[in-house]
C-alpha cells in the first residue's frame, strides 16, 4: 500500500468488532507515534491506553455515543501544556504537535489492518477527573481503536483547485 492508498484507507470508524487489539500491533503503532515531529522537539504529549472494563466504562461516560462503546481499546492523547513550545506572539503549539502524533497513530493503525476515529467532542473535565489528570494536562483527542465492523466510506473532500493556490 503506497502512502496515498494508506490515506484513502484511513477513515472514521464508528463500529468495531469485539476482537482485542494485539499488544505487538499497539506497540508498533505507539512507536510510530513516538517518531512524530513536534515544535522545538518538545514532544509535549502523553498517551493513556485504556483497555480494562472499568476504565472503558469511565471513558464512555465522557463521550456518550453508543458506537463509541463498541471499541475494544482507546487511546487518550493529552497535551502537556507545561512542556509545549510557545511562539513569541503567544501562540502555543502543543495542540498542533498532538494532532500530528494522533494522525501518525491513525495511519499506522490503518496500515496494521486496524481502524480508528478522532474524537474531540467529549467532556474533557469528566475525562480529567476520571483519569486523575492535573490542570496542565489537556486530554485533547480520544481515539477508539480496533478491528472495523464497518468499511471505508466515500471521501467527501473539497476539490484540489479550491484548496491549492499558485
Ligand atoms: C480534530 C478532529 C475532531 C473530530 N472529532 C470527532 C468527534 O468528536 N466525533 C466523531 O464522530 N468524529 C470526529 N472527527 C471525525 C471527522 O468527522 C472525520 O474525520 C471527517 O468527517 C472526515 O471523515 P473521514 O475521517 O472518514 O475521512 C474528528 C476529526 C478531527 C480531525
């Protein structure tokens, strides 16, 4: 699979099989995450893997969607605000860094035959409380991961002429 094919195969999966994710695959995916670039190489991130029953239940309470509960595992991608690079005009770059790492995660998972979905529309305070995170740790993205029970959909994307100029 070349890179374009990989990007077209990744999609937001909202239905997962019961089957567990193999530890070796998870290790491989997290190594791809570790290689992600970040501003001033600060790597201002922390990834919390959620697999056991009680933690899965707690996480499901942060994002109340039936489909979300079907995933066998989740990764909570957090920004460590104390470690992020802040530009001289005040713009903090931790969220950009974590976004890059999360897309590494999603593409690596796709390559391994797994499916994922970015989830940002969750209750971050509930998540902080449930997982004992301090105020400078921002849970930014929840990523359910597992074997898909649905399949890749048509990509609705803006035309090239609209997004590329010059
Ligand atoms: C930053 C970000 C936040 C997202 N948050 C959610 C979310 O909270 N819930 C959800 O179901 N999908 C979420 N998505 C998935 C998008 O809806 C999806 O990527 C988009 O519709 C394109 O579809 P595709 O991923 O299948 O190509 C999010 C995606 C991104 C990049």
